[in-house]
């Protein structure tokens, strides 16, 4: 559904970068999805993970759990019920898709913007969605990068259904999980059994696309190719930062808009795309943001990778500037030697002979580290520690006003802040041996001045309170002597929590910290908060943000990087991992489990 009014920003974003990998430091870091910070809590309560993920190339992995209603206070987690016995991956690509764009003609510039939705077919015939690819702009022959997670059981038949859609690019900047399929045009359906893919030579199967439910009334709807691989059980990952110099200009009236696409060569000699950078506009000497690749993506340091540089065109007909073949080990050498590698124009594009180009690829940064998840921390002996920060800004309303979010009801009924403290604290306190919790307030007036991080208990020397009831008592007491003010700043609180986590780590205390921030308002220091979160992402720290009241919490959704794009600091550093989860309290109260 591309067209003159399409939003091109989505098509220029990076894909497959840092979805399961991270920038890394010598301390354990995480491949965490947004649900990792609560994984151990639910396991200990008897709600075990229902399957081990089999990663299919087209989705940000999401782990599934069965939750009781009470635990919806912590996370919005999809409930599935798929036991599993083996891990693996699937890649998706298509060819000769139908062009359903309203503006399309035989010579039209704009084409369909395809996305695949993958389902498993249950015994009763119902479909369960497993995941979605990214949307590729203006392409009838797409090769998707994102992966889908699936379970492979040797002992049972597992029917899979693939639906291909043309997505209107006015929705292109939305996370694909939020797209309403009724707003997209159906391009075709394919189906197979998972065992058909994994038992094929090369573990690749090409399906003819047809109408829904097997209706083959319309022919030539295109083909969908599905390729299976076993996942690599490794925590190894790399972070690499590329730049280019002296690229050939492919535009007539301006400069090229280059981006890189990296593909891995597979056993049958073909290649599978694993990531692409963002587009750098109008620049022949581009510098891209760091890429983060896991061993799951590149398999081994010696496995050859194809790095292609394209000039972005909104029509989807991206022009190849040049390509080269390097392994991860080769990229490391380029970084060590501070030399560049020349791009080559393939023979098919240059009259039967390869042409060595003046344009070069440089590796400005290369690091290789081990990745660890939240469960790795806890299962290896890290003790869980709870911290809380409460919003005392004036937008909450005066505590004596019954409409205030801070109103203490004489009947004993909890306000939203008290409910959040209790619901999260009662889970986490059982994992903290001493049950002494740091507790802060922010945005309030203490000692005649506004403070953006003050001790909730009013003590000048000690920040800790004893148990969840100690937090509740300190909070109620603070309402009597702390004036409500503002603005809403998260940075100081996050920095304090990070300092505690960092000191603990430096002392080899083996502790993992969970900070609960309860707030009602819009952030004033969004970039400063991003900077604090990026710095803290190297530490054993997770942050749960609960939004109370009816404010617009779009900024919190930015901090909660559920779309797979990690936060970036003002200096260009990318977060090591996603350490934030946001949930509106109104969803908690309504007991919504997404």
C-alpha cells in the first residue's frame, strides 16, 4: 500500500539490530526481552515457562507464561500453551507477490508493502499467532529479517499457516504487533507442516500462495520460501560500528542515501539477511549507529557474511552501490588494523567483470562479550533486591483532596500508589533476604527546596526501610511533611539506583536490583532519563514503571523499548539491553493481560 502519502521513516529504520543482542561490558549483561525481569518471580510461584523458544527468523522473541490475575500488576504478557522439545529458526522470503497498491500500474513506482503473519493450527482448527515479520516497503520479492519464535515437537504434527499482507505505510511506524490486520490487504496464504521444512534438503521449502482456507480460485499469487535452522545455544555476541568513505553517488540531483544490509551465507550457497542499518540521508561518507549481532545471527566468527551497501529509494528499488564478503573475524582485523575494505560492483552489474570501487567500509568499533539474562543472574546466585521511587509532583493533587492520587482514604482503601507498592512489593520481597528496601520520593519540597531524589523515610542518613509495610508507612508519613511540586524528573532516581547496583557489583555482592517507579505525569527530562537508562543498562538492574492516573504515557512507551529499538543516549551510545517495563495502573486495576 505504498504511495505518495507513505511515511518513509519506517522504511529507513534499522532491522535485526540488537533484537536479541546488546552492546556489552565485562559484567554480565542481558539478552532480555521485556519480560525477563519478572521471569524468575513467576517461576518461583509455580507458573513455569511453557516452552523453550524455537527462533524463526522474523520476530522479536517473547517468552510466554501463564499468570494469575494478581500478577497482571507487573507485566502485560501474552498467554500461550505450547510445550516444546527442540529449538530452531525459520527464515521467510517471497517472490512474485501480487501488487495490490491502489496507485499501482504496470510501470508504477509504488508496490505492495508486505508483511507475513505466522500461525500454528491447533487440533480444533483454530489459529494461534506465533509472530509477524517487519514490513518491507514497495517490494514484490521481499526477504524479511525479523524472526518468529516457534516450538518444534518431533512426536506430533505441527501445521503452520502463513498469511501475507500488504500494509498501508501510514501505519509503518507502529510496531507490527499493534497493526490491525483488518486494515491491511490480504495477499495470499501458504501452509505446510513444520516437519516438511526441517526434513527437506537444505531445510528449505517453497510454498505456492493461494486464497484463504485453501481456495485456489486465483492463481499466481506468488511464492513463499521458508527455511529452518536450529538455534545456536551461545551467549556470545558482538557490537560493531561501521562507516564508509568515498561512496559512489547514485542520485542525480542530490547525494545517495546509503544503508548496509548484512546477510549470512548458508549451507546451500544461498544467503539469508540477518540485519540492516538505518538509512543515512544525503551522505557519501556515512557513519551508522552500532549494530549488535548475536552468534545466533552470524553462527561463527569464520562464517562468511555478505555486506551490501544500497542507495535507499522510496520506490523500494534500492540501488546497489557495492558489496563485499567478510567474516566476523575479518571485521575484527579491519578494526585492529584501522584499515578499510573496498566495495566491489558484481559482474552482473558491470558488463561481466567485477569492478573494485573507491568506496571503502571501515569498522570504527568492535567488541565481543558474553551475554546473560535476568535468569542467569538469579540462577547463578544473585540475590534479588527491591527499590521504590514515588512521584510527589503537584499534578497528583493535594493529598487531602479525595480526588488526589495521593489521597489516603480513612476507610483503609488503597490509592493507586499504595496498590502498586503492594502488588509489586509482595512478589519481590520474598527474594530479598534482609527485606531492607531503598525508598525515595521525587519532585517534592523537602527542607524548603524541591528535591528530585529524597529519602522517603525522611532520614538524612539512611535510605532503607524494612519490608513492604515499611515502604507503605514511610509513604504515608511523607505525605504529611513533603510538599508537592515538580517537575517530573526520573534521571536522579535512576542514577541513585544505578550507583547502588554498581557499588554492589564492584564488591562482588552478587545482587540484582529491581527499581519500581510510580508516577502520574509527563517527563520533563526525557533525554536525561534516556542517558541514565543507557548508562544503567550495563548493570544488574531492571526498572518497572507504573503509570497512575489518566495522563498521556506515550513517553513511558518510548522508555519501554518493546518495538526492539534500544534507547540511545545523547552521545550516541546505544543501551546494552532493555531494562524498562512500563504498565499503566488502569490496566492493572482492570486486570488486563495483554
